[in-house]
């Protein structure tokens, strides 16, 4: 229905009379293209395999064809808990019938997820011990992180918050009130990080309300947005969205999340350029992932694509040891070697900091490169 409305042209609309027309026009206005794309996103392994021509190739390894082994049942349970989710724009950047596509590997559930590996836990970064107020985490001085909502536009299989109890976060602005009041009382907090989930899933109206609330707290100077939407759903980067941040008293900083150079093409590259041209600083964080971006060549290409668009590589994260993600881990020695080699090939500003999150530390812990130790 929505799709039909969106493709309906003006002539068609003018043939509809009176009240009916008003209803159609407002419906069109209320559902932005990015929300339509999100609601049409792929949400099952079967649909994903069909779309990419992978049914035959992958049937042994995952739930393309549900079989009855114990492993398949465990996998089905895992997928149910953290379902497949991937929008068309991100899919378009994958190579069809290529089971090792680096973008596909980030979102494809596999039977390896159900392996129990010692040291891999539900809450590896101890978010549960960093609660400042409901929906707000504080681990580091001067900045606090708001879990704005649990939804994302993509489900990354290595996500360290895949088990986060999002239902405990406030929902409406009224529910946020007590937590915002706690922020109001703590003048040491200068920067708010909107996180989640993905904060840009909020529509412009709700974002505007949230920004206004934060603007009303004098000691807050900066608003940071941690979002993967510019990468996986670039149509979210509208003029209206950028305007919200350009016009705010708060200094905006966007931190995006791209792991592989193949992500930074076409509509995604254009969206990043739009954010940068709007005068908003944009930084990238990546996660070091086995078989996806664990070579110097791939990291170099990623960094070059980013800086050519004016996006600064910020962090390269060592994987957080969340249950189900062990097969993505790269050893630290490899990570250090990659960083050392990047330092020889790229301008200083283009080399990300290689970090790991250690619960209880005052900030992310930098993994010193061999050259410096
Ligand atoms: C990573 C993180 C931050 C941001 O740290 P920066 O080093 O400033 O990027 C803030 N709060 C929490 C809870 C974090 O995990
Ligand atoms: S976009 Fe970020 S929060 Fe969402 S699933 Fe991916 S890594 Fe996790």
C-alpha cells in the first residue's frame, strides 16, 4: 500500500477528489523514504538467501533450509533472539552469490554463533554496572551515553549490545524526564552521546524534542551521535535531519560505523559528503573482524575512502567478547601489525587508534603498537 502511494504521481493524485486526496497527501508526507526502506528491509535468512542467490551455496552452514540437527535448532533460536535485519541499500553493495562477501559476513547468522566459548559473556563491557540513570550510561568523565532506543536498521552479528536489556530504557519523552533531571544536576557532564540501538531511527520530530531538552541544560555543550544509519540506510541523511543539528546551540559530532571499504560507495558516500558539507565533524569507528577487514590492504582502503570524503578514522575496536561473536575475533598481534603498517602508508590523521574496552578503565584502552613498545 505504502509503496503504491509513493510511486503514485501527481496526475494520479489529482484524479482523487476531496477528503480522500487530503488523506493520501498527508500519508505521503508522514512516511519519509528512509522509513519506507526500513520497513521493507530483509528480516529473514530465507529472504536474504533468495535475494542474493545463496540458497544452494549456504544451505549446509545456516538456516537457509531448516534441517533438524541440534545445531540447526540452536541456530534457529539464536536467529529468533537476534533476527536478520538488513536494508536494501546495504544489500545492493554486496556481490550476489558470494558467500564470503565482507558485508554479508557482518549480517549473516551462522551456526558458529551458538558455540559456547570461554570468556565470551552476555555483557562483556559491563554496561550493567555503568548506569547513571535509567537509559543513561556513564563510564568516562565529562560524557554520558543515552540509550535512546533499542532499534537498529541492521543487525550486526558481532554487536556487543546484542543482549542489552533495551526494554528497561525510557520510551517517551515524559519517561525520560527523571533521567534528564539527573543530567541537569550534574554540571560535570558536557557531552551527551546519543546511542542505542541507533538514535537516528528516531524521526526528526522526536529528535528535535530530545535536542531541545538537552539544549535547555546549560552545562551540556556538545551532542555526539553514534549511528550506523549513514552507512546502512543513507536515505536517513536528509536536509531536515542535518538542519536539526546545524541549528542547535550544541556542537554536533557524528560518529559513524563502517568496517569495510565496500560500504563507502554510491549513496553512502554521497550521504557522508552531505554531512561533512553541512559542517558537522564526522568520525568513523570500525571493529576489527576476522575474514572481513583483518588485513592492512582492506584497512588502508577503508581509511582512504573515509578521508577522501572528509571523514576521520577514529577508533579501530578490538572485538568485545560478547557471546556468539567469538568467530569474529582477530588476535591483538595482528591488529598491532596492521596499525604499524598503516602508519607507514597513510597520513598521520588517517590512522585510527586501536583500542579495547576494559571495564572499569577511565577511557578506551589503547593497544600500543609494536613500534612504540
Ligand atoms: C565508548 C564509550 C564512550 C565514548 O568514549 P570516547 O573515548 O569519548 O569516544 C562513552 N561512554 C561509554 C559508556 C562508552 O562505552
Ligand atoms: S548498528 Fe551498532 S548497535 Fe546496531 S547492531 Fe550494529 S553494531 Fe549493534
